[in-house]
């Protein structure tokens, strides 16, 4: 399994080049897909002028970004203002290092794992690098010296750190039954049998993880950081040309890598009914990449679908969801998994008990919140602005 | 096992280079026609009022503190989760009870923060 040093370096460089390009093309494809799917959902065409089926639209956008004026306003903190997009983009790029995008491929007699770096702390690396992304947002917002940016940055950072807890807790149940932090070993532990995949065993944790992943990427039900109606563009209000595009790219890369991590942790990685074992040592690797990409694409479609279906949360609803629902659900999932596994050693029972326990927790929290709400609602029955606006209009 | 991290170092160099090239290219290619209104603070077209470096609500600070407390406790769960399956075969209920005590304390802290209104945003 140990590769000689020169083979390691050359194969790593090739993998890095391929993965980074796939990510960049993935970002372009996502931008096009997002606009096409939103068009489809809203019963209109979406981009269809640049190239056949609008397929060159992202490239045209990219060139436009480069040719726009690179404006640095007078009032900003110049060094941090320039560096902040890079501070966000670099972590977004390097997270993908530990994601196993396929089993392994045999080239020239060397068995090369389809992963840039198989480090034994895999998932901790993902969590650590994800947290670094918050700095890009906060520093950019602070350096912009703009009220919209500051508010957007504060909202975004509070939201990201709140949901990071859920992200961290939801994974623990998976780690307990896999016994490893390495993403490759977690994927292998799930195997080809769909009943062994973690999203069935840890369904509440999977839903909590997915929700937290949406919040981490500042996507629509959670995009309070850049709520257009109140904050213009949020933390990147003062950014233009390529610096704005870098924020944009980082967001889409985080989405792609987040989906890839979710597929690895919960949806069986590159496994699918044993299809990944067809063919020889070369073709099985290629097939596993195809399976992994298909699953990631499916997950990304859900990202887009949710964005164009759900309206935006209010900030207190966002914090309630994160701290009062997802956190206890993730915590309960750990306890239930531990107790049921020690008692019965049965993954089926763990799955069933997890769902039951999560439903109970959600019911308890919801009833607690409902009891607290009542006096508030009586107070707010007749908001004063209603009278003002109705008389103003007539 | 430090050699495992070599590809990550290569990727880091690559990522920093990519970011730097992006910043440099747009700096070189874009036109430069600054005007006073372009360079001023954007406040939806209204004359900017005051500085943006103002006080903000204490809630954000509170969330950050709660995050640090809980995140550190989550970190302690990771080593336990890794050895859980192996230990549960040999020592059985010991590892379970040990963790239940820890999560119990964590949960008490959580309830306390909730009752004190630390998790309520209004």
C-alpha cells in the first residue's frame, strides 16, 4: 500500500490538478444548474442566450468578473479587505483533500487511492478547516466598514458557529459505529448494502447534518447574512469584480465539498449495490468515481431545490432551530445509539430507536416553546405599523 | 505518518496560488476609473450617516461564548466515539455509563443556559 515518495508526489499532483479543476468546473456547472433549475421551478427559461442551452453563461460571467473594475473604496481597511476573499476561498479549496471520491485505481502497477490525502483524522480536518471559513466572512465584513456588511457578517458568523455544533455532534453517532475518523474507512464500513448506510441508521443525525450544512453555506432558508431586502448583499456589499466572485466561488465550493462529505458519511460513499466492483482494477476505480459524482450531484440538486422552495427564516427562528431543536436531537442520537448498540448490537434497532427518540425530543421542545409563546402573541396582536401603512395607502 | 500530510501541503500551495492569481489578474485587467461616489460607503444611495464601527447587540457575543463552551465539550466526545465499538465488546457497560455521566453534565449546562435565556433570541 505504501507508495514510493516520487510516485506519491506525482500522483498527488495529478489528483490535485484534477480535483481542483473538477471543483472549478463544478462551480460553473452549479451556477448554470441553479439558474436553470430555478427557471424550471418558476416556469421560465433561465439563461438561454450564451451558447446552446445557455451552457456558456458561467464562462461569460467569469470573464466579465475579471474585466470589471477592481474597486477598493476609500473607507475600507485595505490589507484585510483584499485578503478576506482569499481567506474564505483557500479553506474552501483545501477541504476537498480528505474526501475519498472513489475506491482506488491501479495505474502502472501502483494502487493509487482516489483521495488526495488519506489522513487518519479525516473528519476532524474537515471540521477544523470549515471553521476557518468564518474568518473570511467576519474579516471581510469588518474591513468593509459598512453597516450592511457588519450586520451581515455578525449574523453569518453567529449562524455558522451555532450550526457548527450540530455539525460536530451529528457526526459522532456515525463515528461510534465506524470506529474511525478517516473518511475512507467510514465509507468502507458502510459497504455496498444499502441497509448498512448511515443515513438509515442515523436518520435524525443525517437530517440535522444536512440542515447544518445548509446553514454553514448560507443557503436560502438560512441566508439571513445576505438577506437582500434588508442588508443589500450582506457581508460582501462593498466587494466588486473578482473579489466578489471569490466569495461566490467559495460558497459554491463549500456546497459541493459539503455534499461530498455528506455522501461519504451518510450515503455510502462510492458504494452502490456492488456496481463499484465491476471491471478490472482500473475500471472499478472509474466506476466508483462515477457513482460518487452521481450521488454528490443528487445531493446538490436537493440544495438547489430547497433554495427555490423554502422562504427565509427570521433570525430568532434560525437560532431556535439550531440551538433548541437540532442540538438536542443530535445529542439524543448519540445517547440512544450508545445505549441501543451496547444492549442489542443491532443496527436496525439503533435506526428505529433513533427516529423514535428524535420525534419525542422534537415534540417536547415544540410543546415547551408553544407554552412560552402564548403571552407574546397576545401582546403582538395588533402591531402599530399595520394601522400606519393602511391609512397611508388609502 | 507526517508524509500523509504532504499532499495537503501541495494543495495548500496550489490554493494560495489560485487565490493570488485571481486577485492579481482582476487588478491588472480591470479598468481604473475611480470617482468620489464610487469610493464612498454604500448605503442604498442615501448619504452615509456616521461610522459603521458601532456597538452591536450583546446576543452575538453570548452565542460566541456558548459556542466555545459546547464546542470544547463536543471535542471530548470524539476520542470516546472512536474507541466506543472496540471497548463495548470488552468492557460493556463501563464505557456507556462513563459517557452518560459526561453527557448528563453537558445536558445540565444546556438546560441551565436555556432557562437563563441564553438560547433565546429576541
